[in-house]
C-alpha cells in the first residue's frame, strides 16, 4: 500500500514539475529531480545552469512526449527546449558508484591482476578492456590461492547438475563373465595296458562312449610270463609263496586274483583284465586275437564324476581372479541349470595371440550331464575380501596419464585431487590414495569442473610479471 502511494505521488510530482517547468514558473532540473531522484543525483542536477546546446524538446505539460526538433502541441503551445546542462547525466554518478565499490573492495583485499572476462588465458596488471569493450575482471589476493580450487555459484550448480556423494568403506565385488570350455580332469583319465606281452583272447562288448564300472571285465588274455609266475606260486610251499605272488602283482594282477590262484592251486590258462575305474570309454584299441606288447594302450577310460571348465580371462582383468574364487557355470544345452565350483588354478601364461590367460574351474559332475568340449559361460566373483575406500565409477575423471576426483568442500567450492585407483566392480572404484572415507566426491558434471579447474590453474599460474601490459 505504501509502495503504491509513493509511486502515485512520484508520478504526480513528475507531472506537476513538468508543467511548471514548461510554463517557466519552476526550473525543470530543480523541481522534477528533487521530487523523485535520489539525493546524490538531485544534488548533481541542482548544479545545472541551463547552458549548452539544445538536446531535445519536451512536452510543456510534462507528459512523456519528446521531440528532437522544435514542435507544438495540438493546442498550439511550443515544446520546451532542454539544454545540455539541464539533462540529467547518469554516467558520472555510475562511475562514482563504481569507484566507491572498487575502493571498498580494494581496501579489504589487494588486486593481484585482471583476467580476461571471456575466460581467455590473458591477464593484465592494470585495469583494461578487451576488444569488445568489456572490462577485465579483478582477481583479488586470496582468490588465486589453491589455484586448483573451483568456485561455482549456487545457480550455476543447479543448471549444470553437479552432484556429490560420500566415499565409503566397502569391499569391491567384481563379477567377470567369461567364455569357457568343458574338459576332462586330467587326473581321472586312465590308460589300460599290459605290463608284459600277452595274447588278447576275447574283448567285452564295450565300445568308445560306453560307460563301464570299476571291476567290470574288459578283455581276457594269456601271458606265458604270468603263467610261469602262477606255476611258481602253486608249486612252492605256503611259506615261500611270496616270490610268485610278488611277480603276479608286478604284472598287474589284483590281490583278489592272486589269492584265488593260491587257494585253487591251479594255473589259469587265461585271465580277465578288469576296469581300473568307473567312467566313459574314450578309446578302444583291444581286438580279439591281437598280440599286446608290453606297455601298449588297449583302452582309455575317463572318470567324469568331477570335471573341469577352462575359461579365458583378458589380461587386463587378471587382477580380479584368484585361486578359490567362487564360479558359476552355465551351458547352453542345459537351460535353467547352473553348476557351482571354485577356481582351482590360474595358468601362469598369457597367450600372445589373444592376450588372455586360462583359469581352471573344478565342478562336480556326478550325473554326467557335463560332457567334454561343451561351450560354457563362466561367471567368476572376484574383488577384494576386505573393505576398501570406494567411490562411484563416475567420480573418477581419467585423463589418460592421471586420475582425478573432485572433492566437494561446500559453499560451491570444489578441489581436484589426483588419486590412485585399484579394482573396479559393480559400478564402484577402489581408491588406494588421495581420498578418505567420508569425503564428498562429485559424481555428476565433473568434466565441466575439470575444464574450469584447468582454466583457473592456467590463469593463476600467470603472475603479474608475466602478464601482458
């Protein structure tokens, strides 16, 4: 209400002053300016003596009508001329205020130099203007300290979307997804061979791919060396029977077979060769009537109750894989089934062709669902076992030769810090040096802060001696 009343009074005073000035009863520069301009501007106007050339013409009644040439109103009255000294000048008053503000600021802080208003790497030890007439911005003492610190106004923070979160202590969880292949456990593959020359009489009805059980007969054979050892065991007395029995065991006969010969006291004309393990027949070479030489492979059998999956790990991700890490395996031919195992070995070699290393995962395969040479998808859970200082991945600005995070100091101030990063996983990065738990780090718009920080550092690095005059 008061504000509205003041506006009405000001308009009335302005109109009345214009009318009086137009009729010559009251000088315009004293009546009008005294009513509505600030006191310091009124005092400047009071010094006017109405001298100088005519600047323009105004309506004799003070209406907001002006003319650059002499003219008359509709009722025949002439417009009132306004001379140069009668026109209120705001330039001198503005300069006076600017000088007063600069004087107050400089009284508190010392001006170090002036920087280009457009952000160009150009400074001056004295006030100057750029090519477009814009004044250089003063940089006061204290603003150049901690040159890397970036200061952003609250309004600019909202427009650029700068956001920060706290660095926390947490373990890094990193899940690698790798291609793999199902392979046989090398320790569970058995070669069936004779330890002496023998004739193969008959072969069991088993072929490649068939499953056999431990103790199941594979073939029958005759060996003169085994027959001689059996005869020695039969003819010798009970107390001296160890010589023939030991020879039979050395030829590969089991204790049950040796004991059977001892009890029957008969030399067998042919013997059965039993399967040493339960598994899958990988290869059958034995044929009826063949002569098997010493050491010749007759069968190859694999125990598939436990199996391997060998996966390829890129060289850059080897740091996330360790012995004993949990692994989850899936195969495309068995949708919906997962197999859980552990990393048994990280092979100590990186292949030149692919820049990958192999890791071996051991799995239980009691039902034989996993077959050799199947393609598999392997997910290995790696990372750190103990909590470490972590920040979101977006907080780290990687320039190639260094990694930087911006610390939120509050009040629109941000400090860039060089950091040393460690493992990455699940959207978080381990910080090994440069940040402590609880520090607030910028996770959004930090690339804008990085550009501003580089500009500020470049400007502050130029001292007044190095600046262009």
